């Protein structure tokens, strides 16, 4: 299975997709749409819309999708088997205000900006 995930480096939704990939031990291409504008443009062109995460599985684009929805798609299409493995983050939620504040503080400390859009 070839998986390309168009994700933000710091985002609850994106982290939910990553958690599902770890849960099922799936190799995937983690494509940064924040720090590389051409990656974002590719995502928009392929998905037909500007929202992330977007996950492409064997050529099928799942646009503006949560980790939970990605897992449901893969289960429904027999791409993975159900597992009781736990995940370490919410797979169906954005970042909380506290997480955004923590990320902004970390970015300020490292002098590398964090963009949210």
C-alpha cells in the first residue's frame, strides 16, 4: 500500500493521522504542507480543496480527513485489520488552545515560526 499524507507539523488532526499509521505499523510519506509551499499546492491540486489533512492511499485521495476517518476507510476496504492497539493522541480532534500556546512558546524559544492556517 502506498500512502502519502499531506500534514501540518503541529496539528491535532495531522497527529491523529500519524497515530493511525503507527497503530497499524504502516509506512507512509509524511508531507509537510506548512514549511514547503509546493507540497501545499500539490495537496490542493490533488484534493480539489485547501483543508488538511489529506491522505492519498493507492491513488485514492481522502480530503480533509481525521485519523479516525482514515482508519475507518482502511477497515471498510480491507486494507488493514482491526486491532486493539492503543494510540497516544486523539485521532478525531484539532489542537487545544493549550497545545497551540505550547507550540508557539516552543517556536519562540527555537526562533523558528509555527504557522497555523
